[in-house]
C-alpha cells in the first residue's frame, strides 16, 4: 500500500519552520517578529522574503518558503 500522497521535505516546510522564520524581523517588508511577510499593498505575501528565511539555517538554501495558509491578517 502506498502512503497518503503527502510529501514533506525541504520544499514543503512544516508549521514549525514558519514559526522559526517569524522569530526574525523582515529586512524587506519591515514586519516585526511574529508576523508573516507583507506585500507592498500590505496583504500577506505568498512566501517569506529571502532575507528573512535565510536566517533559519535549515531553510537557508531554499529558493522559496511558502507562508502557511493559516498565516494572515489577524492571525497569531
């Protein structure tokens, strides 16, 4: 029997990866720790800005780290 079809690995960060990224301020969009990255218009960005997630050693070599779906305005 095959697995559930869910693939995890460096290209599919876990929620704990997002928590690690959000421990740092973002040098690009200037959000404070605890918040997801923002677009120029203020909406939650689709991915963390590179300068931020490269501060987390296990994620430093990834080209893109997606914001989890549960990160958004008004969400802790």
